């Protein structure tokens, strides 16, 4: 069954979690699993982010299979070939967004990353101009200072493309906007994941210096304050 078909067929059977989130599982799940996959990660979302999101239906299924051109992405109960395997999928229907996740053989920490990456992408798509301008200002300061590295693979590759193909890297162009949007999405994913879970940032030749990463996180904290009782930075944890 494609995600479109499943979402239409079971729309009336979605189980409300909050005023914004509902869910449906294609297989029975224990309460403890529902807590780890749904209740805990949603509870860690900033109220400012929740307010910006459309009504969202979450579908948990063993596997997801990429569409073949004739049909859309589909749920699967056996692992698809690697080239067709998807960790997550998103579809927008009128005023409702459907997020689907394949959770079989996936560590909870990896699922949390996929969940928050999907939320970050939704926020990036609806980013108010003021938020966008403040983040772009930070990106331009980093480019002027020739700061190496990025938060994740996608933004790293777009940054390299910008540096190779554009002389004035601060100029507002399609290349700059694509890179800045992905940098926002990747940084917000890290921020949201770090709000929910105790995670370590992997060091490596592509990782940006910690003090510049911290500046981005501090900006996101000011824009999207974590819910009461949650913290991101070490000193916030101590204060809590």
C-alpha cells in the first residue's frame, strides 16, 4: 500500500497525541515503545516550533520502499532492496502533513535523528523571514571568516559547491539560499536531537569548529526556546 493510500484509508483511525500530532501504527506496539518513538521526542519539541507546524500525522511501519515512478513511496513488511529502502518519507496533503518512518532494525537513537530531521525540514520550509534573515546573517559571518566545516553531510556538500562556483559567497543567489537552508535544517536537527537525547558530536575533518557551532545553537535557542525542564548546552544542564 502506498503512503497516499494508507493515509487516506486510515485518516479516521489516526490516534491523537497532542493538538498537532496524531499517529497510526501498521503493527501493534507496546506502550513503552510508543513512549520512546512518539511521546518522548514530541514532548522535547520547542513550543515555538509546535506552533509553526501544520497538523501532522505520523505513521510507524516496519519498512518504507521508495516509489518507482509509477507509484509513490509505500509501506513494506519485508526489507526492500537497499536502493529502494527509505528511512523516512513525507507527504503534504492540503493542510495536513504525513510523516512516515520505517522502524524495524533501526536503533531508537537513529529513529530520533530521522524524526527530528523531518521536523527540521518542515520548519525550514515555513521559516519566517525574520528567522531566515538572522540565520543568513550568521552564515555570512562564517563565510567571511572562512570557517571550515559544517554540521552534516548535505550542508557540507552544498557549502563546497558554493565555495567552488561563486566568487562572492555572501551574495544572495540560488546557490547561497540552497546552502543556507540546508545548514539551517542540519543545525536545527542537531538542536532538536540534543534537546531530547544526550548525544555526542562526532569530530572529523568536515566538522565545523565547536565555538561556531555553539553560536548557531545559541541562536536557535533564542528563536525556539526548549520546553520547560529541557536543556541543550552543558551549563543549562547544570542549572537545571
